[in-house]
């Protein structure tokens, strides 16, 4: 019922899904737990923050490239 009343939640859930999926692929979570639960948690704990900052940095750089790629129109006063 909440999704029917406010479909914006569907977009938020989709973006959250994409972020979780990107983290899952970047951290290789299924591969980390092959050796057991405790080594998997320890390995993920050391990789989590650097991976998140790397992901956010790449998103910021992609946003910067789009704004820098837009042509700037300089208006010069007519003499």
C-alpha cells in the first residue's frame, strides 16, 4: 500500500538495490565467505570503507566530467 500511495519509494528502493549490487560485485562477498564466516567478516570489514569511498569518488568524477563537458557560452559586450 505504501508503494501505491507514494511511488517515489520505488525509485529509492531501486537506487538502493543498485548500490547494494555494486558493493556486492566490488567486494566479492560470496568469494570472501568461502573460507568461513569469521574470516569473511574480517576481510569485508577491512575492505568496506575503501570500497565505498572509491565508488563515491568515481560517481563524483563522472558527475564532474558531465558538467565540464557542457560548452560554456561567453557573452562579449558589443562595441
